[in-house]
């Protein structure tokens, strides 16, 4: 796969929005090799950092050399807020660096790209076309339990005046209900969320969990698009920690022009 052309997937909901740029990059088109083949953007994945930096630069170049915010993701529920006023981000920005330790980012600043790095976890992209606000959230099973997407919506509502029924949401390729097995779910997952488990096996539907968390905050069901691509079932295109263990991370990117 190394050396192949970069490929992206897009949400139909977002493609219809003028001035919105986004993309879910597959793992092809980078310079990493072996188990990290090839467009690995995970700086802490075990890959050579110089190669990861080159992969990130390729994505930055593809997206038009705009500032690109990579987060130091820790499976928490912290949301970084970047506002037009009172922010020296663009003055201190260094391309491809991880400025913030967080698992979500919200901004009303045009021209900066919010990046989430995943390999089974969800990137949940949010856009309010009325208030011109975008967000990108990293939600693995720990983030889902903490309802990080709900917390991100609260930030959009409280700090930017967004209305939930105006917000559009996209769920990236991630671990599907076919493969989200949790043998020790009684210790790991709160009982209130066991309703997402299959009746006869310890497999959970985190796609539906995210959809419900969005609608419970007031997002319209018709405004939610799930790519419904299981990363573990599609390692030819996407990284999967569940299947590959040590592996790379693919990039999910969104911005306003």
C-alpha cells in the first residue's frame, strides 16, 4: 500500500454545505511501512516519528496548507475551545504539532482544520451551519461511556449559542457492532448501557449509542450520518487496533473555509 494515492471518504450531509471542508483519510498514500503501512498520523503509535511527521505534512499539503490541529488524545472527556476572540493560536501554531491534550475540539475560526486520529474509535464531526461552528470528537468505548459527544454539544450550545436541531453530525469508520466484543463488560461498561449489547453475545453497538447520545441532546435524526464502516472488518483501508494491535492511526479532518 505504501506509495498509493491518498484516498478520503466524505459525509453526504457535509458535502452539501457550502464552505465546509472535511475528509476521512484512509491508510493509503503515506510513507510508513510494515504494520504502519502507510498514512499513519499517530505520533505515539510506535512508528518512526519522522515518518509520522511526513505523513501529517502530506495531509496538510492536501488540505491546502492551512493550520491543522492535532490533539494529544488520552481517552478522556476534555473539550478544547478555540474562539475568534482572545486566542493567539495562529501566532503560535506549528504545523503538525499537538498543541492540546484533549479528546475534542470546537471552534468558530474559519480556515483551521480539526483532526481526530483513530483506529477503531469514532471521530464524530459536528457542524452548525447557522452559527458557523465546527467540532471534532474522539470517542472510543471510554469516551462513549463518558458521553463525550454530549459534553461537546453542551459546549457548542453554551459557548457558541448553537441550537441542537441545527447541528449536523457524522460518525466515522470505527468498530462496528459486529466486532465490538467486551468479554468483561460487567466490569467495564455501566449497566445502564447494557441495552446496547446483543442479547446472546457480549458485542456492543456503539454506533447506536452515539446516535442516541446525539438525539438525546436534541440533534435531529435526519441530521446524523453514520458511515457504518467497521474498521476491524476493513483493515485494507483503515487501521484497527482490535485486529492489528500495534498499528497506525488514520486522520479525520473538518474545517470551515
